[in-house]
C-alpha cells in the first residue's frame, strides 16, 4: 500500500497522465474517444511492490467544440492505524483551439471531501492569459505566453514524435492548484523492451490495429525552478498514436505508482457540420 503522505502528493499529478497522453492532433479522426480502466501498483525505488493499491478509470469524449475528459483514481493507502480509501476525480473540457480550459478536481479520503479546486483558464491571441478560480473563490493565476493545456501539450508531443524529434520544453497548466504553470521537459524515445508486450484488452483489438506505440518521459518543475535541479515529479507513458494509453508511471522521490490497461471500449464520435 502507498503511504498516506506520498499518495497525497501523487493524487493530482497522476490524473494528468492520461490527459497528457490521450488527446492527439486537432482533427477528430485522429482521436479515439474511449473509456479505459487500469490496475494501479505502488512503486518503490522504481520497482513494483507486492499487491495493487487501486484502480484508475479514464474517459475521453469528443464534442464538436472540443474534448471532455473524466478521470477517477482510487487508492488504498497505508494510514497510521489502518488502511485508508482515497479517491480523486477530475473533469476537464478543452476547446479545440487550445485556448480555453474548464477544470474541476476533487479529492476524498474515507468518503470525506478534503480538496476541491475548479475554475476556467483562457489564453489570448498572443498565447498569454489568466486562470480564474471559482473554488477557492476569487483567486487568479497569470499564464505566460506559451502556456499549454493538456490537449495542446499532447498535440505537441505527438507532432514531435511523428517528426522523429527527441523531445521539447514547455509550460503546462492543469488547474489542480492555485499556482503558475509548471515547466515540463519531455523526452521521446524507443519503447523499452520490457514494455513492448503490454497487451490490448480482449475485445478492443480493433482500436489498436495499425497504430504506432509511442514512449516518452516527462519531468515537471515548479515555476520557481525554471527547469533546473530535480523535478517535482516525473512520469512516463506508452500510448498509441490514436490517444489510447496502455501504460504509465508517476514517480516522486523514492516512491510512485504505475498503471496498466485492463479494460478498453470505444465511445461514439460526434457528428459535426
């Protein structure tokens, strides 16, 4: 089981993994609207520990205006006296032009809500903008020019991978905290041999037919660090080029989590004029 302190640090970043990996180029036909479930295992010094502490559910829906993402991470945590059930849910919508993001992130522990953050972020024509929070009420955060939301940074990742590039740097805003965008360093590489056999769930093979597997690692740095020193946390992902993530990790200090896909189903695409 994950320790309570570590899990509290992991909950929010872990949920953005699929958002980074699941949205793809702007055209709707390049995205695969889908629902997926993953088994979650604790990591200790980069290696899986015994037992699975929880599950992760992810859903990507397409609309004519943009993308709707729903995520839920459920973990069994090691408390001081007994195991504690923790859950985080996120709902996000992002416009197709990458200039508008609505977000809500909610955390509960043993059925009691411990955190709620929601609001809206807007970018202007020059790429800069502002995030306004409804909860906590009245809070704002400036978004420097070049800030990317989850879908936009995913588009950049897939473009770089298809172009044969090895990575890039960016500013990333997710909205889980009243903080400036984080600096992100994305490294794209060959799928490790140990992950080449990650299987497509039975019955969903058609969603993977003819699709390329992409592997990348990303380091996230707090705004003050400006990409220097040790990252606040790191993640990795194996995802298909139609946006379906097969495997992911989140690592922080000596601990972390990894998750592998166990169920997958297609969702309908919108009919847009």
